[in-house]
């Protein structure tokens, strides 16, 4: 087994990626939560190579900075001018410590490659005692790729770049993927002999294959499906590999017992984790370290980033980032949960609510149209419709506390810092600027006064005046008098 542990992995990532038309280095474009480069490094990481070298050139500051950021990383090696894949590999080997053993070479833009395929390539390399083992693919449309030329008995004899290929060679549908295992010493020797005598005037790594075959060395090959070897040269291919990666992730979770209603409109990143029996509805995007527990339902039309959803909770048509949704809690439709939000078991953040840095206790409800920022809400509290936690005085943010079983009336402004005690009420429409003690009713609004007869006097002949006169005449005739209802409570909308 140890002979299958490579001495080095070399990732070629110095190219310009011109066709991306981007200010971002090509290998830094992301699919499903990782850069193209990081996908490659993650796939290579279980090979446990002694060193991993990443050849950087174009936009190298960005790439080097990214290598500092990511977990599965590599050591940058600078290629000042991009003089070809052979030149890039030569520079990497100059920086490599190993003088014998195996080196795996990969381009930085093949994010779909799997560890299993790299291991199969290394196994073939060891079994055949080869100087080089190529990973090839058969493509319906091989244009643009180097073609694998084989002898009549099927042995690889060379790789020919399309621009240098004959008409007959262009008919070959087996292509080089730029993924190889090499004997380091033999690769070094062959690279020293590679010339720039080709259509692009570059040192081609592919040329070492012909040189090795000429030396009588063994060159082996294995074939992998194009779904693993697709490279990214432009944004169309970027979208293709993203779809392929999405399919792979979504299929994985379905096999783990997750119901995904519409895989085609469900997108998720590689760090998302899902428990069996959760249900993901259509048009849902799960990003970052989002976790969904069993029997929770997320979607349709929801985007969650770094959010955890507890067992049996529902999140409908909502946008959540950095939030914790407790078991049995209900979110949406049209809720916006921002970082620092946590909903306790059975809590609710209903339609048109925005929560930020807000801890909401068990079974507490914010059913509609509210902003809750910098808040601590106890258990079983109800926040009436259109309540605003006024947390910002224009300079600083302040906190609001709402106690257990408190009932905040509709359209209350809670001007922070302020505290509503356990079991306290606020009157609908209040501006609450002072603490409300436990069990008290906080009323902070102007007293209502009615100017009798105003409409008939000031808006004569209007429809309102006619209706008013009719009502007055009816009430003045004792025969049609109705009992007046004794409603005197403070209304709060919602449950
Ligand atoms: C290369 C292969 C081709 C193969 C194809 C698979 C060569 C000569 N050709 O062609 O046979 O079918 O990949 O995708 O190898 N790079 C550097 N420094 C350089 C040049 C390139 O680091 O000076 C890097 C690029 O960033 C890229 C990789 O090497 O990650 C491949 O280079 P690219 O120019 O894309 O090669 P292709 O023309 O696609
Ligand atoms: Ca390429």
C-alpha cells in the first residue's frame, strides 16, 4: 500500500483562464461551496502525499491568499511566465523535495475528480511499474483536447495536442485529461528534453509521454468518465460542472434517506448536512454549514446559509443566515432570519418578520410584520403584528428583553434599552420607552378623543356624510336601536 502513497501532488494553476473573462482567477471561481482549486485539493488530500505544490502565476496574489484561507491546501510555487504545462511541472519539481517515488499531476480546474479515481490511477501505476500513467476520457466531442494515440495493440504511444494533430488523429475520441501519475525521476529526465517546437511554442507536459515511450518505458492508462474529468475554461463549463456537482451531492443525500422533491431546483454546498427523513422542497438553496434535522421541511423557495433547522421544524419561502431554528418551530412564509437569531422549540417567526441577534424562547410567537433586533424573548410570549424592536438610536444598538408569557400588543414600538417583565402586556399602538414591570399593562399612546358631528359639518354632501346622517337618524329612532357592544380590551392581532 505504501508504494501507492505519492511523494508529491502537483496542481497546475498558473494559467490565465482568459475565456472566463473575469477579474477573479479561474481556479478561484466557486461551485457548491468550494473553489475549483479547493475541490481538486480536497480530492487529492486522502492520497496523503508528502507534499502538495500548487503552481501559481496569473493573479497569483489572489490564489496564494486563497491557499492561506483553505483547510486542504498546498504550497504555492510561482511560475513567472506561463510557458506551458511542461514548464509549469518542471518548476514544481524544482521546488519539490522528493527525488524518487510517484508524483500526481492535476490541473486546478477539474473539480469533479474523485479520490477513488485518483487511487485507481495510482494502483494501475504501481501494478504496471509504469513511468507514467495517464487518466483519459472518451468524449463525444473531443475538440480542444489532446488526443491519445495508441498503437495497434492498444499501447499508448503519444498525446497529440489538437493544434498539432493530423486530420486522422483528430478523429480520436479518447483525450488526455491532464491528470497523471509519474515516476518523479523519469519525469524530471523527460521534462529536461521537452522542446517548444509546436504550434503554441510552449513546453508541453504531454510531450513527455512520447519521449518515455521512445525510451522503452511503460506508459499505462486508465479511463474515467467525463463526469469526473470535465475541465472549466469558460462560464458555460463552470455551470456544467456546477450542475454535475449538485447532482452528485443531492444524490448522495437522497441515498442517505432525505426526500428531495425536485432535485433539479435544489442546490446545496459540500458542507451541508442532512438527517434522514427531512424533506427539501423545490427551489431551495442550502449553503455553508447548514444542517437540517429529521422530519424538518425546508422550502419551497428558501435560501439557508449556515443555519440549523431542528427536528420537525418548517421553513417556507424564507431567507435565513446564521440562524438556529429549534425543533417544531415555524418560519415563514416570507421571513428573514439574520445572524444570531435562535428560535426555541415550537417558536414561530411568521409572515414578513425580520429577526436579527434575537433569541426567542419556546412556543413564543412573532406571527406577522415585525422587526425583532437585539432581543431576548422568554417562553410562550406573543409579539403582536407590526411590533418593532427599536434597537438603534442612530449611534448605538441597544437590547430589549421580553419576559415569559408576555403579550406585546400590535404595533408596539419597544424603544431599547427596555424590558417587558414576565406576564406583562403592552397596549396596541404604544411607544414603550420605559420598562414594564411583571404583570403590568404598559400604555404609551395618546388618549383618543372623538369630535362629534365633524363629518356632517365639514364634509357635507360627501358619501361619508350621507352614511353618518343615516346612522344618526337610525340611532335617534328608538324602534331600531341596537344594543352597543361592550368591547373594551386591547387588541393584538394573531394567535
Ligand atoms: C491540456 C493538455 C491537453 C489536455 C487538456 C485537458 C497540454 C499541453 N495539453 O490542454 O492534452 O487534453 O489539458 O484539459 O498539457 N498551466 C500552468 N502553466 C502554464 C500553462 C498551463 O500552470 O504555463 C495550467 C493551467 O492553469 C491549467 C493546466 O495547466 O490548470 C492546463 O493548462 P491549459 O492551458 O488549460 O491546457 P489545455 O490547452 O486545456
Ligand atoms: Ca484546460
